[in-house]
C-alpha cells in the first residue's frame, strides 16, 4: 500500500475530523486489538489540518495494558541477550524498508526524526543488549518501565529512554505526547513485526499528563521515566509522589543554554551556526548568545549582514505572539536594541528573527524567555566571566562554546555545569554520549553505558520502595511536630547522660536553636545521651560551609582525595574502641560484634579511598570524526538521611561514596541510633578533610528531611525513612529538581530488611558511586 | 564595469587574528550542498545566468590559433541560437563573461573577437602560470606584455613560497607591483588553494591579495591536485565579506578548476547567494573558470527546454508503505 492510497482514502477527509488511529495494546495472542473508547481529537499539524487523532485511554485500558506489559516482561526477560539483540537488529532492517514512512510521519506530526538517527540508536543499544550479561554483571532489569514524554518532546528523546529500557530486558509502556503518539504507535507496530514478544512494548495515548499518573498508579509498573518540558515533569513528580514508584526526570525541553563566542573563535562560522540554531521554527532549547567584549562589534555586524533577508518565523499560536510582543516591549524599555531583518508584521502567529543586544543575566527576557525566535546577546570581559555568565541560569542542559584555543576550550568545558558541551559546534547528540542534566535539568543520566543503569537494579538488593497508594497528607505540616521537651534529670551529676555536639562547618557545636533531644537506650529504659536538635538554620550553615569547599575538593587530584580518605580510615582505627563502645551502648550489640562493624567500616573507607582514581570517564566511540569525552562530575552537596541498620557501617559507606567522587555531604544520623555517627565526629575532627566537607546534624528525622528538601543548593538526597517521608520528598523536591534515592524502612523491623551493608561486592560499590556522580559529555569535532 | 578595488595598506594585525574552524566550515559546506537547487524554467534561467559568468578557458600546451579561434566564437555565441530563440533570449546578448588564454595567445584572441564585432574581454593568465616559480622581473614583464597585446583582465598566481612561510609583507609587495603592471586591466589573483595547507592560510592569503588591490580572488589554477571545492570557497567568500565590511569594497570571486556540470554551477550560485547575497551574482563580481562546463550547460538547457514544453508538470508521488494506517483506519470505521 502506498502513500497514494493513503491520500485516496484520507484526501476527502483532510479538513474533517476522523479517526485514523486508535489505542493499541499488544495482546498476548499477538493480536493487536483496537479499543475505541471516547475520543479526543487533537490537531497535529498546522491549524485546521488534522493529521490523525488518537484515543484517550481509560482505566480499563491501563490495567489491561499493565498486565499485558507484565506478561511481556516475562517473555522478554527470559530471552537470552543474543535473542534480544537480534530483535533490535531486525528492527534496523525493518526500518530500512519503512524508514521513509517513519520519517514522513514524524515530519507530519512535528516530531521530526530521521530514520538514520533511529537506526544509529537501535544499533547502539542492540550491542548493549548483546553484552548486558558480559559487561554489566550482577544487575537485573527493573520490570515494567513506563516512559512518559510531554507533547513537545522529540521522537529521539523518547527513543533514548525506550531503547535502553528494552535492551536491558525491561518491558515498556510508552505514554507519548501529542507529537510523538503516531510515530510511537507506528514504531510499536514495526517492533512487533521485528519479533518483539507481545506486550514488551505498549503505547497508551491520552490527552494530558493525568494519564501518566494513572499509569504510574498501577502496581505492575516498577519505574517511571520522563522526558520533556519542566512543567509537565514537575506535575508528574507531584502526581506520582507516594505511589512507591521511582521516577527519573530529564527535562530536556525549554532549558536556557549559553552559546559562548570567545575572541579566539572562528567568528564567521559561529555566527552562521547560531543563526541556524536559534531561529529554527521548532526549538528545544533557548539559546543565549554570550560574546567576548573585544569582538562584540564584529559579531554584531556579521549578525546584521547574515540575518538580512531572513523571513518571519512561524510561532505556535497567536498567544505566543502576545508573549513575544510583551517581551520585546519590556526589553526595549530596558534599553535593549534589536536586530531584525524585516519589519514586524502587525499581527498573526509569526515574528521575524530578532537579536536582543544589550541583554544582562538579570533581564526578564533572559530569565523567562518568550516562545519565539528571540536571541538575547550578552557580553563578557574575561574567560572566567564568560563561564560565570554561562553558568548563571538555573538550567544545566547544554552549552556551545566557540574558540580555536584548545586549552581554553577544555577548561571552559570542565567549568560549565551542563550535561553536554559542544566545542565549535552545537546540538550534536548521539546515544553513546552519557548526559545528565545538571542543576535543574534532570535527575538521571541518558545515553552511554551510564544511562543503562537507570533501567537496572542490583540483583542482590530488593526494590527500594514498596508499592503503596499515596496518603493524603498536608505537605506544609510535615515535620513540624514539636519534639517532646526534655526535663534533664540532674539528680546525680556522675551518671547524667552525656550531651553530644553536632558537626557543622568543621566545628563541633550545639544546634542553633540550642535545643536537645534525648537518645533512648536500646531497651527504652532510660536516657543514654542528649543530641542536638538541629533544624533549618543548622542545615543552612552546613550547606554554606559545604559549597565553599566542595569545588576545591572536586578539583583536588584523585590521589590527594584518596590520601584524605586513607587517613580518615586510620583515624577511625585509632578511635575504634570509642566507636565500638558507642555502637554497643546504642544498639545493644555485643562488644565483639560492634568491633567487627568498626573493622568493616575501616575496610570500607579504605575501599573508597582506592576508588577515588577508578571513577573515570573516557573517550566515546562517536560515529562522526572528532573527539568525544565523558567526565564523571560530583553532584555538589548531598543530603543523606542515614538508615537505622548498621548505623556506623552504613554511614561510612555512604560518606565514602559521596566524598570519594568529590561531593560534600550533610548527614542526618538516624533518629533511633544517632550515637555512632555523633561519636564519629571526633574522627572527622582529627582528619585532614576540608572543614565543611562533611557535616553531621542530628535532629528529628522528619524535621531534618524538611530542612534538606527545602534547601535549594542541595542537589541530591539519599533517604532512609518512612513512606510519608518518601512521599514528602517526591512531592517537594521539584524546584530545583533533586536527585532522590529513597528507601522506605519499616520503623520496627530495621534489621532484616533493606541493604546488606556488610557485603563488599564490586557492583554494590558501583551502585553507590554511580548514584554520587553526574555525567558530562564534551564533543570536539576534528578531522 | 563598477569601481575597482583600490586596495589598502597591509594590516598585519587583521591578518594575524584570522581563525578558521575546519569542521564548522565543512559542516556549512555540507549544509549548502544539501540546499534545493532551482528546477524547470527557473533552472534554465539560472543556467543562462551561469553562462554569462563563465570565463571560457583554454590553457593547454597544444593551444594553436585555430582552437583559440573556435573558443572565441563559442564565447560569443555560447548557446545554440534556436534554443535561445525558443526562450526568447536571442536578443539579450547572452555571451560568456570572457575568454581566458595563455599570454602568447592573447593577440590571436583579440583579433578574432574584433573580427566578430565583439567587445568580449580577453583574460590572460600571467606571472609564471601555473607554478609562479620564475623571477619577479620576468613575471612583471609577462603581465606588461599581456596587457600590451590587448588583454583586459590578468589572472596572476601568487608566490606560494611566501604564503606558506607567512611572509605576508613580501607577498603584498609582489601583488601590489603586479597590480601596477596591470594598469587598467582587471587583476584576478589565483591563490592556488590546493597548495596552501590550511583554511586559515587560505583566509589570510585572500585578505592580503585583496589588500594589495585584487579585483577578483580566484581559487586555483586548475593544475593543482585540489581545485575549487565548496569548503574552500566558503573560506574565501567569508574573507571577501570581511573585507567588504571593513572597507566597503566589493571584491569578486572566481572558482576555477574541476567545475564540469550544470548541477555544480547551480550549487555555486546557491553558495554565493547564501554567503554573499544577490549583489555578487553578476559577471563583474562572480566568474566561473571552466572549459567543459559550457557544453554541459548547453545540453541541459536544451533538455530543460524540451522537457518544459512537452511534458506538463506532474507532481511525483512518493510511494511509501502506509498499510498500517490503512488497516486501522478501516477497522475503526467498521
């Protein structure tokens, strides 16, 4: 059948509304059943022309889909790696026949994606499917993964989630956006044709993000991953909070990205490329042009010359036009001058390409960019200032830098906190490049081997969160319950419980509030000690100290970091009796067992010291000629709410993972057994770690969780605690986005569940450090 | 003809600041090569335009008066009269831009053209073409003699030794002397890009040649291994643009060597239109140095014309499998 036929059938209906497509769920019988439920019609292309319509899935569809996905997972995950790889490769040849169809459909739906990029993705991930058990031992697929994308997401970003999930042996439910729905349905069909077991890939279409929450609610789903714009991502975070399903977010759409031109750049090429990318009709990111002051005149003259003759760019709607007009007016009031190739049409959804000269990082049109072909231009004086301006936005998606100076290029690439750096190029993407959105641009890594771990879990550890339905909770009231007041019993000064200090900014101190909490002895028979009752202000002080030293710590050579960790291990060895005694009184463990735990802790710290120079990036196998590099980078400041189990061992394990990879850390000892952690402060004090790198603040767990969750600098939180705490964090840590590792522990039975901290398997350590880093890819095209 | 480029003092600081990123230029060239070229009657029009920009060239050891004679007459009547008449272009004076020959053949070309009542300029290569490895004095003398024989355009080659060694001052002086020797004759400077090594060097050589007063810069002699390529052209036209921004002088561009098909000539126009704008799309700022291109253009114009009148335009359907959609379309309306 041909497109001609397609025209014959659909031609008469082009302006009418018709159903071309309905919701498809692959049934176990390999029969594609169509479910016509109630219809929502969406306009896909230019206004007035419907390409096709999709159906909104309802509850029945979701549960049917989820159970079919579960069956699909069973069928797909039992296949051998070779068989899975073969299916992916077979799709490559299927795409060879139908590639034109796929790319034309993408074009029609405004999610353009050439079949060659799809083929590259398939080939890349088929090789990972083939080698999963060889190269990634001890990891196992998650189960059913829901891949959610927003309406404006491209097919490439969608497949960057779907293919690794499939390659690792998961089954996938795609919840596509408007643009990607038809191509996703078509690809699902082609996949089944390539031999994918029924149910391993499912597509559920709907009209808005509420469908995703309903999908996530289904108990068969093990993981939800999202790609698209920020707002929908936040909505999804809030909607899925408390469902007990981990969510990873890549808000790749709508980020502000710097386009930095240094004076040592090939200015002509830089200007040509910025014009090409900034004034496209469909832009995924907002570029901000940053130009070194010494060449700003020649850049502006070239911009004027090269933009002359450009025509108006279509906007998405008349509403966008209003926003653009308002932004321009505001910019002009603030003294910005415009470069426009033609006069502005009085009305209509179009606008000429416009450069706004005289922008500053604080300008409203830079902070909240309008959805049109606008390009703010800022100037900077020195290289360092260029980097500072480039890092000014809350986003950390990507940056393009232009210079012929190799040293400057690499230095700038390292100092920009973004996921991808393109040197003398822009918008280059390939599945082999591991990219984590820095700052507010993501909570997970996509692409490369590093991106695969999003869809895997350790064979030895159970899923971290039990499935639950969200409880209705008042988020503003969480963690505000007052701790019981302590009336010290000073009758006998000799046996009075000892007050412990907390550790903030390298100093042992009391909490800012001055209050203390009583630490109960294991049987609950009496007060063992007093620990400070920390709060928001303590966290603030700790983070302030941490961000001062963390960049310097990260820049230290790996061997210097290793030395510090070795000496920390030595310090622990020197104080082993004290620490063991604190475990003994706190948990009621026998002295022998307590000493064994300390012993393990010393070994663990030495392990982490050795890992310092083993966590490394490398050169990536890009299909184009050039140099692609990947770097693991520290997340920044981590908040850790420590688990009850093995209070000392778990603490040094997490502490080691965090600082070996270059992070600073704010730790909250578990409320139940805080003493070992507080006793560890004396070890920290005698170590040569920079003051402020490690902070220990004791206090009520919920109260401290709230303080960590609401601090905007903390980039990640590792949490062991209650289900409500998990729900609170998932709901709250959305702006800026925090990377969450949540583990729900039952209050009473902390011992037999959860992680086995005594294991020292390489993959156990690997999981730890992978959670503590984010990845950056640098692309330098060369001959 | 428009005002000539008077040249300027050598600005070494400008030359030293030049940076060219090879990969970005290659990408740009690919982008331009991917552009759609005009079709149907528009293509025919562009091809005729291309004809008017051709420097019809013969530079061979076996050039004799008889083939120079044929060349000149072809330059005067480049497209068959009946074809031009069908397009109603027979009285628009479609000729090539010039003929280009060796200095010793200039006299014969001038006589032939005069006999044919044509004012077509005769261009002569000079200065030890193609290698430029003769003493400066003989090179200057060659220019003077070519002008004396009636050449009104001189294609000089630069001294590659100076360019490769970065002796821009010396190169500037030489070209400046050639320019003086040319007198009223227009000077086109051949950079021999195939022998300059890097794009940055090509850019610098272009700038120096323009500062010394070249009216055109030309890619290559046609005798090197690498001749006119699109990436090199992008580098050179960017230098022309840069020079225009700085001085307000428009310098012409002449790709030469290896341009053989009508398709290629259209791409060259696309490139110039994209990079320099419409101002440069005329014979006094853009030339194509070619010998066999004209024959292909003539063939294409003839073919175009026949196709244009005999076959009405019929949109080509793209035949793609769409059974998937068809299936669901059917199943839902049932």
